[in-house]
């Protein structure tokens, strides 16, 4: 089915009368970027496929795209965690690229430019990262999500210990997979979503590319999967859908507030006003204080912190609203991001300090950390309320 070129990062695949030259790369490797340009210019393909989704492709093509971000819409659509994770991943990649004096995603940029030089069609063939991350979130609990956030923060931190040899090792796995490796151990199905599904998706997209000769550029960690599924015809529809949340999760989401309210009623009926009042007091304190601490860690505006404290005890009893959404909206109103915040985003995400300094990322941190604080508050309040009963 395929013949390996002298470089084992280049494979030749065939589908009918179509030839595909598949190049495996490291996303911050100068060697990979040079290999991509050389192969495309030598082969002069009809189309060039790149491991980018449409949104990432547009962000490369339109540098000012961030300025059109509607932060309020992101909070309303419950995408704050997704966007923050995407920015933290970009931070890790960009810091590595700066260390080794190469632009992040340089091999994709080179592929696009070389493709244009030979008048090839340029096709982004990866699944939208928002769908990939959203499908992952659906199977992760709060603890895994919090752990993931801190893994991203750690990855976005110090990269001084990473060597050129480490970069070459990264060719063996996907960047997102390497950062999520610990979470993947507790949820093996994550590999299916992060890697296997994307391998299948890209294999079909590459086969569907126009012309008789195609050069496809993807992270080397995807090569085995793309080759494995090359001869299988794939229906991409199911891979682009968000699966419904589990029935158990929906039941738990409503059962916890119902149990809390039931305990309040029980406290008033059996223990009287004093017992009921004590239960409500612990509920207000645990939820409010811990949600406020979350907002405080995000360096939110004082009024935002107050809003988190006041909102959390109420939103925790309503599964349709989260404390982080309320505090995030408040922070966005009080510290509305300016054009310069979006212009400086690419530089600010290079440091953890920058994430807290930039109004865009700080709002995202307010949403996420307030929600984490509120959920922990619920967990703390439950035994306190039971002790009063």
C-alpha cells in the first residue's frame, strides 16, 4: 500500500489513480519545516493538506482574527474552558518555538506558502479543535478538568529543560496528547478522541483532496493511524457531532441541588428554625467563600469577587447557571477587553503572569476558577449540613 521514502517521516500512499505523499513533522522543528518546503516544491502537487482545522487555518491567514472575539458570547456558550485550554496549548507551542528560533507551526506555514508557490489547492484537514476538546470534556469529571487545567498551566510554564533531542522525540506523539498524557491514563478513551478519531478524520479528508497528487503534512504521531485507516471509507458525520451527555450525569446534576434543598426542609421540620438557619449559614459560607477565593486567585475585580460570593450559593442550586458565568460576565463588564488586549494576546500567553495581566485571559480564568471554587464549596458544604442535621 505504501512505500517509504529514504526519510522515514515521508510515506507514499495510493488511492486509485491518486498519489499522496504524507509527511510526518514535529510542530516546532526547523528540520520538519525545511523538509515540508522541499518535498512540496519538488513534487509540485495538485493539493496540499495541512493538519489544521478551519479555525486554526484562518488564524494563521488572518493575524487580526482575535480582535473579533466576542468574550461575552464565549461565556454564554460555555466555551471559556475550551478557549483557555486552547490558549495554554498555544503558549506551550509558542515558547518552544521561540526557544529554538522557529515560528510555532512553521511547518504548516511553510506548507501553505510552498503550496501557493506551486499553485496547489490548500486544504485544512484536521477536525475542529473545539469539537475534539468538547468531546473530551463530555467524559471528564470536575477533578479531571481541574487537573487538566493545571497540566496546561504547567506546560505553559518553564520550557528551559527541553532540548533539541526532546523536540525530535515529540515527533512520535501528538502535542495535545503529550500534555494530556496523565489524564489519558485515567481515561483511556481519551486517546480514541484525541488521536484515533482525528487519524480517521484526516485519512478521509486527505483521500477526498482534489487532484491526482497530494502532499499531506501532519504530526508524525498521526502517521501510523492515517496509514492504518487509509483503505477504509469513512463517514465523517459522526466524528463531527457532540455526543449527548450521559443520563447519569444529568440525573446527578439535578439530584445534588434537590438533595440540598431536601436537607434544608428536613432541618427546618425536624430541628426547627435554628437548625435550618445553621444549615443555610454553612451553605452560604462554604459556597460563597470558596467561589470568591477562586475569583480572587484569578485576580478578579473586587466587585467580581463579591459577585462570585453572592452568586455561588444560588447558582449551585440551579444546574442551568454556573457561578463562573455570572462572575465572568461581571468581570467582562468591569474590565471590558480593549483592542490592545487582543493585539497583545500572542505575547501575553508566553508567561503565566501575562495570562493574569491580559483582560481576555483573566476573564477566562475568572470563569474557570470561580466554577471550580463553587463546586468545591458544594462538596465541602454537604458534610457540614449533614453534621447540623
